[in-house]
C-alpha cells in the first residue's frame, strides 16, 4: 500500500506527512500534476531519505499527467515538469490521469517513449474503464501495468477487475475510503469492533483481499500508522453476509445520497454506480433472499430515476 496526497496543499504539513509515512514503513508515494503539491512531496521524500538512510531506489514514486497536457509532445514536457518539481531523476510510475477522448493515445505513445528511453520505470493509466483499455491496447506496444480507479466496498469495479486480472494489469484504488464517506457507518464499526480494528482498516483490508493496491490519504501520523496496520487480520465472508450487513449498508448509502420518497429526483452517475456495485457484490456473495432484497431496492431506485 502507499500514501495518497490528493487535496493536500503544498507546505509543511505535507512534507511532514511524507516523512512520517516513510519513517513508518511506507515505500510508495502517489501524487499528480493537478494536485499542485509535487514540490512538497519531493521535499518530504528528500528529507525522509536523509533521516532514514534509505536510498531513492527504496521508494516507489508515482505521478500523473493532467488532461490539459495530454498529447505526445505536451506529455513529454509535462513529465519533465513533474520531475523538476519533485526534484527527482526519474519516476517509478507515470500515469495518464484521465482517458480524455482523442488525446490519450498520443499521450500513451509519449509514455512508451519515456519507458523505452529509461526515463521512467513503469507506465500506466488512471480512471480507465474496460472500453478505454481495449481501445488503448489496440495500438499500444506496451500494456499498462497499473489502472488506478475509485474502488471501495460500494464501488467494487467487478467487470474492470476481471478484465485487468485477465490482462495482468494491476488495479490500484484511489479514494479507498470513499473520501471518508463510509467512516461513520455504524455497521462497519460493528465489523471493525469484532476485529479490534478501525473502520478504515477494515475497508483497506477489504481492498487488499481483492488483490487491489490501496493508497489512502492522511496527513496525521497516527492515521498513517493505523492505515498500514492491515496484515495481522483477515476478513471473513461470514462477517459480511451473516447479519445482512451489506444490505443495511446499501440502504444507508441510499439515505445519504438521495431520498427515494421523492419521485423525479435524479441520482448522479456516481451514486448509481455505487448502488449498482452493491447489486453486483450481492450477486457474487449473498444468499438468494438477500440478493432479491437488494435487487428490489436497486429496481426502486431505477424507477424513480426514470420518472
């Protein structure tokens, strides 16, 4: 797992967060050009290396090219800009941040050149769905090694997971805690209490048990340490379906995102994706009665969406 820094501003807090992560065993740091914090990330890396005696090659640093810079020459230039801000000689992983139509193939050619020239250790993509990957792979000389997408128990990306596994593409989770949206859920707390863990730890462990790399964000040293304490327990499937926990989580999420008592209220595509993800998850693991219950709940949402 690694440290994510999305929405963390440049400054001392970020520098200290990076140092704390490295000091507590993190070896992967994920940033992006659009986060506008690469300078502080780079400073944190340099100070952490000096304090720990680690070498640059002991860390795995990722950044991403933003939409405005997609294109062959512009992507090459964007890579150099990121290196300069980070004050690094190379990146371990460079990603196309979003699959902007008509631009990502030229950007991918640029990433392939960077890789062939030895400027970057690995190349990949972010927020690509199956059809984007299929389109990219038609002309690509190099298959992406990573696809970084939103992934958590309410957006389980099953179709994409199946595809990436088949093509040996590693899935990586951004927003593994749904930007904090699941941390207050009482039933997840109940599960966490059974294991003597936090809700965040349960969710991050769920990611790992699905074979997904996870990069939670935190600037607090205590949280950074806590988020990495995932390897002394394993989630049991019985915990998830024994008391219809997922069904109750699904109902709770619906109350947080929309009121199905108001006909005509539209749900966003993200909200619908999350509900559909619950539907998929129950299709995978739950017994028939629970599946029918969730399937019915899903249909109710669809009816109100279409009115």
